C-alpha cells in the first residue's frame, strides 16, 4: 500500500464514513494532497505541524473530508482523496 | 436526579456529566454572584486508589446570557492538568497530605480559568496553575481536610474567587422510589401499584446522602456580568436578569493509541449542559436527551412541546388514581411551565418580581440580581414566597424536587390561568427528602459542604 496505508484507519459502520487518525506527518501529507499541491513535504512543513491531526470522511459521495487539528476543524472537498482513502481500506 | 446520568450518552462519561447548576446572589457578599457547577455524579467516597478528578481532556464552562438571546455573552472556561509526583507507586498518597504541596500527595490537579467575552471575541486568561484540593480520602490521609479545602479557595484579580474540587453533593432526592413507577413514599398508599406496606417506611430515602461530586465554584462581581456593567437595584429592570447555565465539552476527534494513551484534536463539542434542574431528566423524551445535551439554550424551542405537555403531568393522575382529577382534566398547554423554565416569569405575575429573558425559549437558570439574599430562606423558593430562591436562580437549600413536582402537578397553573383550581394534593406532593444541613456551609464560599470521607462512608 502507499502513503495512506501507514495511517490507522477506523472504519465506522454507518453511511460508509471512514475516520482516519494520523500522526503529524501523515496528517500534513493528507492536507497537502487535499490542497492539490504536489511533491513531498519539506522539513520545514513537517516541523510546522506540532499537534496530531485526524481526518474524517464526512460524505464519501460528495468527497467531503473534515480535518481535525488543534482545536479547529476544516472541511475540504476532494473526491480523489476520498477515493484513495476508501480504496485503501479494501 | 437533577441531571446525574440523565441521558444515555453522558451516562457513559461521568467526568463530563453536569449534575447540578446553582446561581445566587452571594449571602455574605451581595455585590457578587456565586455560580456552582457540579460534575461527576454519585461519587463513592471510598473511591481509591484512583480517586475522582476532573477530566484533563474536558472543557468545563459556566455561561452567562445578559442580553436575552439564549446565547452566552460571557463564558468562564476551566481546564485541568494532572501531575504525578511519584511514578513508582500505585498509591494516591504515600502519607498524610497536610498541605497542597505535600510530597505525599501523588496525583494532583491544577487548573486554568479563562474568561471569554463573546461580544468582542476576546479570550482572557484569568489565572493558571490553580490548585485543587485532594479528595477526602480519610482521617489518616487527609487529617485536616477543611484546611486543605480552604487553601484551594483562590482569590483572583477583579474581585473573583474560585474553587474546584471534591464536595458533598447538595442535591437530594428519593431516586430509588421516584423511578420505580413514580412512587413518592409519603403517598405510596395512594399509588396505583400497591405494595405491602407493613414495615415499609413512608419517609423519603435520600439517594445522594453519602455521595460526593466535583464542584467548580466561582464568585464574580455582579457588575462584571450585567450587559451594561451596572449593579442593578430595580428588580423590574431587564438588565437585572442573568441567564446562567453550565456545560462540558470534548474535542471532536479522539483516538486510542493502543498503548494506554489517547490523542484528541478538533473543535470542542458540547456533550453536557445544565440550566434548570431536572429539565433533561424528567421533561425531555429519551430519544432527544443526547441531542439536548449537544445544543445551546437558544435552540430550546424544539423541546418546548415537552414543557407544554409534560409527560409527568399526564402520569400523575394515572399513578395516583382519583388524586389529581383537575390536573387530569386540564388539556391546555402549560403556559406556567413554559414561562418558569423557558422564558422566565414576566412582570405582573408575582408582585415585585420578574425574571423574564424575553421571548427566546431557552433552558437557563434566570437570576434576578436585584433581589437581595434573605437571611430566612424558604426551601420552596418563590412558590414559598421567597423571591431569592428557585426559580430565581437556584440556591443550595432550594428543594427543587418538591418545587417542580408541585408545579408539574398544577400548583402554578393559576398564575397564568385563574380559572384552574389545583388539586389539593398539588400543594402537598413531595418525595419526603430534606436537605441535610451538613451538605451546605452557609457562611463561606464555596458554600457547598465538604465531601464525605472515604473512610467513614458508608457509615
């Protein structure tokens, strides 16, 4: 498996939702993917992530992912990311 | 119970479970308001070796609405940090704890207080590193508990006092009887389901008599809570009424790491709240209780149906046949309860008194700070002619179970519908429990009494 396989997956039984728990670098990698930026993270980007990060696929059909970090959340829409995540669980 | 384990989800999360909220003009400092937020229901005092503590992953809040919208304008936030002094022992303490910096005390908590002004968005650190007292382990471990608790009362800038730690639960109720098909022991001979009476006492059994809780208490100058910064003296002024409720929140995401640790991330999500006692407990239907805990009071119109046609008012005539004929025949919406619990009592109902917060339906304690404390309180509060008591805020000695039972039984309907005559039983109904004085200290903040000792209870 690729990058996402190194993360822990917590699959819920409802509505096809999948929650992903990631450590700092994994979470940041996901955000980079969501943002559509290419390439590996720079050391400075990795260092900038001090706290854990979690991703929650809120709506697989719509490609909605909620990113939980620090005491905030951010909802992004990325059907490619959601497809990659869901297929990784199979 | 008032709100002990009152909803399915929060019953599984005791450290975040709001059990009671109290708010009153401070008896020995009438220029201030004291607000008490209790959590951790039904603590067994002998709870060692892991004695009770606040959650270090929970955000505790005391909210004040001063502009009648059911939303907080001011919030005091409390977060806790654990520290272990000796990592080589399983013990809570390795000798007598004689002071809050005792090396014998192995697991301790400190906390941070933050004040949020929602009008400006400003979040101000009030204080950090504040010490909690230990739990009352017993006379060997905590030989002078009152001194430890007194040392944990912190005076902060701006005339604020705070305390956070274990106390005796001041709430009293015959839980075992009430939730056994609504039986009230003093009147059980009239119950629809008779049980053999010989040997069965008609006295109420106070379920919480030996239980502790964890208390957050704060005493704040009135002028720092009102919308215009004044200390109102006119009870009929809208400025004089504060809406008050407590809450607890957890972060949206939590992951167990499989090594005994856990990680949280994301915004805080409310998992518990408390305004009027017993609101979620005996009014909101089971299927909506968890949702009620998750929303803010400004959204409470969705629960108004349960207040307008309370299930308990329908059950009383069934459980006590022929005792409540007038209540049974009353089919109108309960405008009295809608006012008492959701909007406050408007002017013109009780002479010289009001605690209205306008038309927004919101479950909050409503405290008219222009009503001075009384030296001769009546446990029935406003129903007993004492405007300084519930439902004008809530004092520790207020018998809210009796007050609300009588209100639901119809005693307060004539306030809004003079054509109704309450059943005789409405003014007599009670569960037979009485507030024991040892669970309240009348002369000093935090006013709620010292916890029961693990060594002595149950005694």
